[in-house]
C-alpha cells in the first residue's frame, strides 16, 4: 500500500513507523522537524500510565503501547521510557483510582494499594491528611517525548519511509505540499514548489491544526497549558521519586528527570490559543501550583521555579481520540484529538489505524465524527477544580 501521512507527532510518526516496518510504502510530511516544540508532542516528557478509571480499552491500549515503546527502544538503543512509577492520590474510596485498580487488576497490570503512610514513603515528603489511599503503578512512568517522536520518525525512515518537510493542504483525497525546498528530507523524490501526494490512503494527523484543515468535522478546542519546573534538589531526582497524579484536583507532576526540575502542572483547561500563535510566557498557574505543592509536598514549599512553559492541548469534546475515515472522501483518514492524554498511546493507536487502513478491524465508534458529550475524564483532570 502507498500511504501518505501528514503530521509527525506521536500519532503520525507512530503510524509511519508501524506501516514502514510492515513493508508499506510510506511518505511522512511535516511542516516542522519531528519533535518541534510548537507541536503537542514536542515536550521533554509525557506520563505513561495504564490507569484510566474503569475504561478497559484505554487501559489495554496504554499497556500495548508500553510494549511497543520498548520495541522502539530495542531498535534504537535509546532509553525513551523511564519506569519511575506513578502514584495516584485517592481522596475517596469510590473514585477514579478505585475504578483504575479494578481495571488494572482484571488485566493483570501491576498495581498496589498503599495506605497513606506507606504511600508517603515514595516521596521525600508527602501531606496525606486528605488521602484515603495511594494507588501505585510501578510500571508506569515517563516517556522522553521529544526524543521518542524523533526516534519514531528516524526509524520509519530506516524502514524505508520518505520524510518530507513541507506544509500540506487537503485537496480531495490528495495532500498538496507547499514550500519545496519543502521537499526531500530523506527520499530525494521531491523538488517542485508544489507537490501533489496521493496514495491508497492519506492520513491527516495534524494535532491542533486539524480543526483549521477540516473545519466543523473536527471540532477541537486548542488551549494553552502551563508546565512548571521547580528546583527540588537531589532528594527529588527521578528515578527514585515517582510521577504522581491528583485526579480529583486536576494536577500532576513528576520528580526531577534529566535535571529539568520537579515538574508540576495544573490540568484544568487553559485559555484558547491559536495553533499558529507564538507560545506565550507561563504566567497564570504558579500561585495555585505553589499552594498545592506546599500542602502536598511540604519540602517543596518555597522551592525556586527553574522554568515555566506553555504548550498546546487539542481537546475533543469528550476527551476521546479521533481516528476515522473521512465521511465523504474514500481515501482520507483523520487521526488526532489527543486531548491531553494521547502521547503514550501513539504506537498502540497506530496499530489499530494501520489495521483499519488495510481493511482489518474497525476502529472504535467513539473515535468517529459527530456529536459527543462533554467530558474530560481521560486526562489527569477529574471533576473538582484545584
Ligand atoms: C502540557 C501537555 C502535557 C501532556 N501530558 C501528557 C501526558 O502526560 N501523557 C500523555 O500520554 N499525553 C500527554 N499530553 C498529550 C499529548 O502530548 C498529545 O495528545 C499528543 O502529543 C498529540 O500528538 P499528535 O501527533 O496528535 O499532535 P502533534 O504532536 O501536534 O503533531 C501534529 C503534527 O502535524 C504537523 N502539521 C500540522 N498541520 C500540518 C500541515 N498542514 N502540514 C504539515 N504538517 C502539519 C505539525 O507540525 C505537528 O508536527 C500532553 C500534552 C500537553 C500539551
């Protein structure tokens, strides 16, 4: 099969890697270099966890993705996934964490229910007054996101894919690529100012830009989300300190991985941000995050802020992904709607999309187009405001 993929974020680059190593003829197009910070996949780190409340399908997808990320590591010799573990702070017995525990246990995925005092041993300091228990996922952790996306694209090329730098617009079932110095990054095949790429399938995996390309068909909200990195000193280095999520307070973080500092981010929806707008300075969330840190991790009260950064979310209405054939175009497919939790699933979703492209198993109905009910539960943002 000949497949054109526009977008080399986790979704597009994973699909390119999956299809190219299965022997398909793949062209991967991106307006930027893979791993560019302007893309949603461009950050240094993203959590990988199997806990998804009671949702068996996302749970299994994350577990499958973990195996595939390990395969990518084996191909490249790079350490892309760091199993620092993830601690889920449960404030009630009947919440997301208890549902996750049941789903993980049913699928044989390691997890431990710790009483708050045991949970406190995972961190240099932990405030536990409001906790019922801690759900610990020892095999969860962090993906080195930017490096992982670059590795996916590089390995796709190693398996024969052609990587093209250029801006694409849809024209019927084709992708028209502009800017042709745009052209050949890895295949030397292109050279004109404008190229029309067609194939058995053209897959648009364009992250926050999908709404602009396909209008009402892909109603995404694009928002500005802040990541803050604090100086915790040597005690807070990861591995050693796990990632953590306070789902009901919509806040998460990690220990200090790769010397970036202790990461902490509010997972409430930020203000709208156009896909092509410059990323603003991080200026909104520091006070709220500091207040939380002082309560939850008293040793971090007053920690110096190393850096604050903004990134984009592309949110579907219900936080489910989008992966479906265009309703009117036979060979056009759309994949996206990562909704703040898509990174880890990249290679697993790619397997499913690859099967669908080749006429195999149908994609989940909830990934299709049409009306969706509001919801944000699949990212690390539960119902209460922080
Ligand atoms: C702050 C933050 C924290 C997150 N935390 C996590 C987490 O902990 N765990 C997790 O699993 N997920 C997390 N996510 C979500 C995850 O990062 C995204 O869901 C995922 O990266 C989306 O990938 P994508 O491939 O759909 O989009 P992108 O990475 O944005 O890739 C789309 C690509 O398409 C290209 N493109 C767009 N339009 C065109 C065009 N017309 N022509 C050519 N190229 C084009 C872009 O240049 C871009 O490279 C987080 C996201 C953010 C912002």
